C-alpha cells in the first residue's frame, strides 16, 4: 500500500523536489528529504510541508552519509533531484558540477546496490544532454551532444544509471526532462528573471531587464505536471527511460513578449541583451518528442505556454506587492 511506502528525495528544497514532496505526501508516502548541512540552505519552497515530511542530513559528496541514510530509512523509492543545476555556473565551477551532478549519482547508486538492491531509483536527467544535436525533435533514441559542463555531467549521471540497471539488475530509470518552470524556479534562471523583471518594471521598481540570448528556443512546461511523471516511472513493471516535454518550442524573446503583454506592456523598450549573460557555448534549440510517455505512461502536459508565463508573472506581482521595496529602489 502507498500509505506504508517510504521515499527519499534528494534536492527536496529545489523547485522539483518541493512539488514532488507535495505529490508524494498526498499519495500517503512517508517522505524524507535529504539536505546538506549548510548555514545557507533555503527551505522556503518546503516551508508549508515541514510538519508533514522528515528532513535528514546527507551529501552526494559523502558516500558514507548516503549508505548510513539508506540503512536508517530503508526507503522503497529514491528520487535523485539534487545537482548543481544552473548551466552558466557549470562553466565557472566545472569540477564542483561534476562532483555533484555526475559522481554524486554514482555514489547514490552504489549505496543502493550495497544497502538494498530492491530500492527503485529515479534519476533526473536533462534535455541539456542533447546540446546542439541536429535532429529535432529529440526522443529517447536521439544521440547526445552536450554543450556545457552541466550537460556533460548530466549525461554521465544518465549513463551510469543505465549501467547499474544493466549490470546489477537494479530498478533504475531516468527522466529526460525538458525545461520546466514555475513560480518556485530559482531566481538565476531566465524564466524567473523575466517574470520578476517584467513585474518590477510594471510596478515601477525597475527600468530595464538585462538578458542573454533572446533567440534560444526551448520546450517549456509546468513543473508540477512533470513531477507526476517521476512518480509514474517508478510505478511501472520495468524500468524505462522517458523524454518529457510539451512538444512546443518558444524563444526567450517570446517569453518576454507574453510576460510583459500580460502586464499591459511592450517588452522591447525594457529588455536589453547583456553579453555577460551569453554562454561560452550556446544550445540554440531544444524540442521534445514525448510520444513514448504519452503512450506508455498516459501522461500529457495540461498547461499551455501562455498560461505558464502568466502563472509565473502573477506570482511575482503578488510577491513584490507583499514585500517592501529595497532602499533606493
């Protein structure tokens, strides 16, 4: 019974982790979130869940902490959402990105193999693994061609997950998720920057918004719907990898256009391209072919691109109106 099931979620304080924790709590799981021992840890996204979940210390850089945590909790399912997940940071901190996002997966898989090989494991893979591959849209059979240390690290995590499945018979699978956003997205990500920037302009708190490549094309979906797939994948009879996305593509420029238009503004006088936000190696186009997930998991996205942008903008306007503007703004 789901009410008796125990689950461990790494990265529970992030966007996806918080939505997944909500979903699992609703399904009756005993949810434990792994958090690093850090004075700067941000629990804002799970503040409303703290009395319904358990938080335990552990670290993807520390093999023994993972072994001890699994022995203590005896989870039935493990969702690995922890990573250094911001692509620009992976260029400035490539070694740290590799330790967390690549080798961290191996440490967790090895802990599962040693402690309890019956644990079902979900790995958060990424569309950034595809990079600038010429094939479009991208499916489960599309070759990978990552264009950032983050994409390379995610690809390692993806392949090692498959390797443990084929080598040791573990129930391990990866969700190759394309961009998915929400009001809980980190402020460093372009979609949150646009939603907040447009709201600040509309409320008279800012005069402009600086961004990088406005012509990058992405497949953007709504994060709460994507965590449903993570759970579905671990409920199947056998472990299978899936591409998850909307099958629609939009540019960063379009995201700006919809965000500002929702506030009654034309984005063009306010948005400026700043070279410091351009990547050393850009991924120009990502587009998902999620037909396999449609067929086998009976999953399809329900929130449109325009609705997603409007949800994020409305949340920023509400937040900014509640907060007192900083001095001098």
